[in-house]
C-alpha cells in the first residue's frame, strides 16, 4: 500500500533510496489501522440491524468494508498500479477512504478513532509523500 521514504526526503538527501522515514512508517501504520477500523465499523453496523442472521450480516459488512478500501487503494494509489493518480489527486484518494470510514465509524460510536486516524494519515501522507512523484524528482518523465 505504501512506498518507502518520501520524494522530498530523498531530494533533500536526508534518506537513502529505499529507507522509510518516520512519517512513512506512520503512514503505513495508518493504512493498517484503516483496514482494522473499516472491519470493526462494518461489524458494528451489521450488529445494529435487527435481522435473523445478524452475525452473518455483520461479517459480510465487515469484509465488504475492508474490500472496498483495498480496491480503492489498489486501483488509484498502489505504487505499481497502471492507473495510479498523479500528485495531488492521489493525496485526495488516499484520504477519501479515511474520511469515509471515519464518518461511518462515527455512526457506530467510534468517531474519535476515525477522526484521530484521519488526521494522522493526512499529516503523514502530506509530509512523507508530498510534492512531485519520485520518478519526476529523479529527472525521469512523469507517468501519464
């Protein structure tokens, strides 16, 4: 889900290529937290609906929430995705799942978890991966 080290950190010479900076690690932990929060939110949403197979519905919603986050991430944000968006659009699609899950988490009583995770992700993604893509900073032509 993430790439190591930010292009700005590499440009400044602070980190050798392939070494994750502290904010890249925070960004990765936020991504893992997003998957967990999406699953827990889906489970709790399923538990709120009064149907005979409540546990089955909760499990399906938990898996569905996680799957949607993974699909969105893989489609537009993954480093090797052929349809990876350029900066700053990728930043917005990185934050969109956090905001959506945070709003849903607020419905099930996990609003603070969603809010804190979203703010941490916004800072970590903005500073660790901000600016131009890594290919552009090395002098290569940007990807279409």
